C-alpha cells in the first residue's frame, strides 16, 4: 500500500510512527507500507512549541524533538519545500505546486492550522507571524539585522505573549494589544493579572481592553488602528490572534466534491475550496 501524508508537523509524524508500530506488532510477515510525506517547509518535522526556546537559546534538541533523521529512521520518503496545490480524490492523486503528480492508495491530510487575523489589512505585506519555523526565523533574522527597534504584537493569547517575550528578550521595545485581558481564553482575569504584571515587569507595554480595528498602510503595514480611532506605529508588526485559527487546507483545491464527505478534512477543503 502507498500512503501519502500531507504535512510534516507533529500530526503527520505521529501517523507515520503509529503505522510503523502497527506493522511491527503485526509481525515480520506483514508487508511494510510505502510512506511518502510532503511539506511546504524545507525542514525535518519540528515542534512549534519549542520555537521560542530555540530562538532564545539556539537549542535544537527540543525543536527537532524526534531527531532530524526521524523520517529516515521510519523509512519515510520526505519531499521538502513542496506545497500541495490540489487533491484529486477520484483519481487518488495530488498535484504539487511545481505540477508534479503523486499517486496514493490512502491519503492523510495533516496540514495543521494557520493563524487567523480577521481584520481589514491583515493581508498587507510586512505583517509577521510566528506560526512556523520559516516565519519565525524570518522575523528573528530581521530583528538580528537591526531592522526593527519597536514591535507591536496584536493578540495576547499564549502565542502572542510568548512572541512578545521573545522580541523583548531580543532587545525590542514591545507593545502588546489585546481586546480582552491577557490570555483570556485560558486564564481567569485574576490569574491573567499575574501574567500581565510579569510582562510589565519585563518592560512590555500591555494595552489590554483595547481592540485593534485594522492594519493600515500603503502597500505594506505601517500602523495598527485601534477601535478608538487611535493609530499605533512600530517597525515590526505581528498578528497573533490564535483564537479562530482555521484549518490550513487553504491554497489546496478539492477537485471531487464526493471525497470523504463528513470528514473534517472534507469540510475544511470545501470551506476554502477553489
Ligand atoms: C509558537 C507556538 C507555540 C505553541 N505552543 C504550544 C504549546 O505549548 N502546547 C501545545 O499543545 N501546542 C502549542 N502550539 C500548537 C501546536 O504547535 C500545534 O497544535 C501543532 O503543531 C499541530 O500539529 P499539526 O501537525 O497538526 O500541524 P502543524 O504543526 O501546523 O504542521 C502542518 C505541516 O503541514 C505543512 N503544510 C501546510 N499546508 C501545506 C501544503 N499545502 N502543502 C504541503 N505542506 C503543507 C506545514 O508547513 C507544516 O509542516 C504552539 C504553536 C506555536 C506556533
């Protein structure tokens, strides 16, 4: 059997590991499945929760938590840096961005989610995020090249807080804008006050209870407009509104509406389809 896994994140890796484990339990007579994995990033599987630690300490052992050679050890062929553009379920194949067609017997879509900023101007060039190793590296390299001294982070969920702390540790003046209270989806206001105090103690300016209404700029992001009408400016803007992260099947087209009806993957693809 030929299994194709789209996405080399923790979920995609877990599928490959579990399958190999089941093959081992089935005994030596069982035929090994041919597994191929496709990811649009050019990295071995990594752990996003370890990104902040990696950029502050340079440590790789927690980032590549299963080892850089995890897929080789599992006998998985990894196509790196290749985005999947279309799934053709009727023909059991996918098309990559470069036009390559890959056939499969079974398909796993493990393409994760993306941060979602439901504000006007959120598609302006120059808006940063910390969702992937590629995006986080680009952001940190800008800071290390001295291209930014002031950062404005919109969204104080746990990732927004983490990014604010990383940027502050890298020496930037950081403002964190939050509509509700800090980490409001996970913490009660009383506990959140402790986090807020810790952020302020590190020199982070916390504007909670302040809704951002839009990202603005001519050709690239130049300001955040608050709902009060006040504009805030910085050298670097981050949108980290995790609440509402959507399933990241965007950019892929589903070419057979009968595919997997009722499954999450189908709903996600249909919701953002061609
Ligand atoms: C900064 C940060 C900190 C976090 N901290 C925590 C934490 O402390 N605790 C916790 O539980 N969770 C945390 N999370 C969330 C956690 O990382 C995710 O829940 C987890 O990574 C989801 O795994 P996944 O494999 O489903 O998706 P992902 O890790 O998003 O992997 C999806 C993969 O698919 C690839 N891909 C997407 N689209 C395509 C395409 N069209 N073609 C080819 N490849 C594609 C992506 O490049 C990626 O390699 C954090 C996330 C971030 C960003």
